[in-house]
C-alpha cells in the first residue's frame, strides 16, 4: 500500500509498504482510511523532528521510525478481530488516536487515559497512521459515526476534541467572554467550540491578517486583533463589561507573547488555558498572576471519552468544523502541496486534508 513516512527532519517519503494483515489481531480493527488532516504536530516533526516520534522502540507499543504520519483521520472498517462486537465491516468511523495501557497504570485506572505515562499515538508512536491507505487500530480507537457526518468531518473530530477540551478546561459557559490567541486551525476550532458552549463575546488575536479575515468569514461577530498593531489586553478591556477583561483566555499558539497577552487580557479571577505547545521555557509576570488571582491551566489533548460528544457536536451542526478546511490534496502531493504550503509564512491555508481515495 502507499504511505507517507517520516524518516528524518525534512525527509518525508511516499513509499509502497506492506499492507496490514487482512485478519487483524484480537481486539483490533482494520480500516481503509478516507481523509486525514495535517496537524501542527506533523509539521513540527517534518521541520524539526523527531520530537514525539520515538528514536528507540516505544515502551508500550514498540513503534519507532520510519513512522507513518497522521493522527487526524477516519475511514471505513474492512475487518474486525476476535472479541470486537461493536463494529462491523462497512462501518464509517472516526479515529481516536491515543493508545495506552488500559489498566495497571495510575491514570488509566482512574479513566484518565490521556495522561498515561506510556501514552502513544497512532501516526506518531504506533505502527500505523492516517497518511496511508490502511491502518490497524485497537477497537477502543475506532468510533462509528452517524449518517449525518461526512467522511471529511470524521477526520476533524480529533482537532475539534482538542478545542472542546480547552473550552472545558477554561469553564466556558453560556454568556462567557473569551479571547483565543492564534487563528490557526486549533484557534478557529476553539472559537467555534466556545460559541457552541454558549460564549457570547469572542476575541481572536493573530499577526496574520489573512487568518483573522478567515476567522471573521466563519464567525462574523468575532472581534479580531493583530498584536503587531494593537495591544490585545487593551482591546479586550475596552470592549468588556466594566473594562475588566475577558472571563477566559485560551492560548493556541505556543508563543510566549501570546501567553502574556492572555494573562494581561483576562479579568481578575479569570482563567487562562494553555493549549499550544511551547518549545522552551516561557517567562511570565507571576506578580500579575498572583495580583489578579487568576488560574492558569494546561490542556493536554483530550479525555478519550470525548469522541461521541464531539461527533454529536459536529454532526448536529452546532460546531461546524468543516469550515476550517481550505484545501484537499492527494497523498502523492502531500509534501509539496501540504506540509510545505502550511509551513510557508505567507501561506493562506488553514487546514489541509489528504484524500486517501484518490
């Protein structure tokens, strides 16, 4: 089968490799992949990796490079292994890519599977990934989708789950005022998740005017801020009740200036959620954190039980994740038209999906 594999930084190759067994092991499922998204994590691996891709065999899965990329994907069930009774051949599915011990692990025993110290991910530290024609996964990684959801939307459940969890961590609720720093795919999905949760006032900041314009095209009432021209905290305070700042600020960049802007813009006793991954230590004005009595919360991935909930949000239309997709490409063109295009600072694209059916 055809697969896009990571060998080293700036070394991705579309290769012909052996297809997974047509008879998956007990408890596992073989799927034919349909669509897969290119994630910021994939871009970081391509540009600077290996980062999450293990150089030595992963302690739980044994996986190591070369690695099939892709953890935002869905497909159609081709075969099921012994003991799998909730999926049948032909089911259309979305993949929840987190793989970990199911018991005997402190966090797994408490249902916090995403916090397991032995956590692995399909497409990063598992033999198979979404940027290939087929993948074998554990049954718990595969969730059937309703007829109302498209194959493209199935590939958007994973990044949408990140956004929904960030809003949950921030306590976004009906009537909330929310600032999102970063108008990339996760940032825009977080705006949509905040609106679905009932947020009444939305702000987004980004230095890329094209992305701000794109955010406005999806949410016309969102207040856009370019921090290269305006101070996000000052803008947010000027437009919130009592000029105190927003209730929740969610950092979706992994940038120290964006985090500082969140801490500045949020009101006293507000909540800052850190979703973007920072590449290095980040200095913060901790006097202001204490003085303003604010909470700073991390938001790592998502609880695995979110999948049915996020699927319902997308399929119902309450969270129209499909709006973040700006381009669809073939696997053969994934490096030049996908990875390179998304890494171009002057690029116009937000979320690019690879169509595995072409």
